C-alpha cells in the first residue's frame, strides 16, 4: 500500500503589511495598506485590521480609499520583503529538500519520510512556524494535508497564525463540501461568478456536477476544480527551480514623457535588479524594457548583451537605450518595467571566458554588500556615470 503523503503549506500572514507593522510601531493594530501609487495602483497587501473594511489584494487603491479612508497607505518595499523571504526559505530547507515556493510569501513542503529526523508532521509544522517567528518575528499559518489542495485549504482556514490539519476522511470531506467555491485554489472572482450563475456555490456542488459539463464550460480548469472538489490532487511538490528572469516594474505617480524623470526611474529599477541578481548569485545577458502608456497600450523591447552582467550601470544603460524604441513625443508613460533574463549562475561562469568582471560590476557588488550589512537602501546611485551620454 502506498504511503500517504504528508504535505505542509506555509503562508505568511499579510506578509508585506506584517513586516511594516513589525518595523514601525505606529502601524501596529492599524489598518495598513501596502501598494501604490495611491489613486493609480492596487493593493499589494492589506493588514487584517484593513481587511475588516473589505479590502483585499489586487483591489484598486482608489476603491480601497473609499472603503477605508482612515487607513495608512504606504508604498511597496520589495527589496525588504525579498530579504525576509530568503530567510524563511532557508528555514524550509532545513526540514526537507522538497520545497516549492509560491511567490515570496508561501510554499509547499513535502515532509514525507522526515518523521525520524524531526517528529511527526504536526511537530514539523510547529517547528517551522516557531523557527520563522524566532528568526523574523513574523507569524505564519500552516496547513497539513495528504495533498497540496488539502494543505493549502487548511492554511487558509487557520489564518492568521494558525495550524490546521485536514485529512481525506469522510467526516472531513463532508465539512469541506460546505465551503464556498472560492476556497479552491485557482478559483478567482470571475470563475466564482460564473459558477454562481450556474447555481454552484459550494465545493460539494462542484463535486456533484458532471465532469463533462464543467470541462465544456471551463476547459482544463473545469477538470481541475472538479478534481479538487473531489479531494483528488496528485500534483507533486516541485522543488525550487531556476528563475527565468529577475525584474522590477513600477506604476508612476503621474504619467510622464520627460526623459529626466524616466531616467531616474530606470536607474532605481536597475539598482534593485542588480541587488537581487547579486544576492541570488546570477548574471544575465538579455535586458527587457516594458512600457505601458497612459492609454494602457504599450509593448516591450529587448537587447542581448555581449557578456553576462549583474551591473546596475549596464542594466540601466541598456534599458535607457531601449527607451528610444518607444514613442515619447505623442504619448506619456504610465508604467515602466525592466527585467534581466537569459540567466546563468555566477559560479558556473566564474573563471571562464565569460567572466570578465569590470569596475561597474565591482561597484554594484560593493553597494549590494553595504545594503545587505547595514540595511536596505542605505546606499544608492543618484546619477549615471559620466561615461554615459543620452542619445
């Protein structure tokens, strides 16, 4: 008989907002909303105090402002959040090599067979939550189940700071069947509305609906949600895979076509990307610039460099040159994104023909080391080097 898998899903509680509340006592127990820019962007994370007003991730900030006018609205500090995320990922890997991150604030862990080292699955989950809190002073919610669906559902049911176990037993299935369809991972608001219009409001009603009908209506998604509703989930926990690209993007406070403002934004994004590349141990060869105009149209342009780089100056120079491919005469820019792809681990190119580290890369590495040691954003570049001229 095949052993029942033991899956843990760990989800940080209101991750971005919780970090800010930890670091700023004036935010504690207050409705805090992380996102931006106000009146143009969306909510990235809302604290639990803010969620009482109906706020949620992805909600337009102008709408959030109407629902929660007394809330505290602050911008995203992704570098700070990624730093905490790396600490948490290191904790996961102490208990099992089978760790599948989902974004920067949650992960699946397959701890099947780890009991002899760390105790039963419940004890392992407790140790993970404890280690996270001890290392970061942040709370997390953990769910335990025989598959990813049950584990994810369990962690959601226990929020915040919960530890919930869901077994694939008749009694547990009976309770799960009463939950709303939105409890299924992947069922967003659009799918939920479509299901509700069909008279399907609970997980049990999805399970009782003929598979062919759901497949006809929703395609592969229909089969997926039918399986989940029936407690069937054979997906494996897939360990961390190499990133395909590392990038940053930002929505501007106001639309602009001024090259001076755009140049400053590109420099800031390039420094953040360089910092992340260095911390993760990668260099890249392809730089991509993504632009969205005020009319929400836009596009991308990319360039492949002669050598691998993690230099913020090289990333900036390339992205600024790519800007020439966009129309800044007749249109204004609303959103700017920069990314570096075609990645290779630095350890694989070190001492090879590709390893031609220059002065700019050394400066970028020095800035990254200072920021890592003394805190984010302690050092930043205010202007591009003198050897770079606008064209």
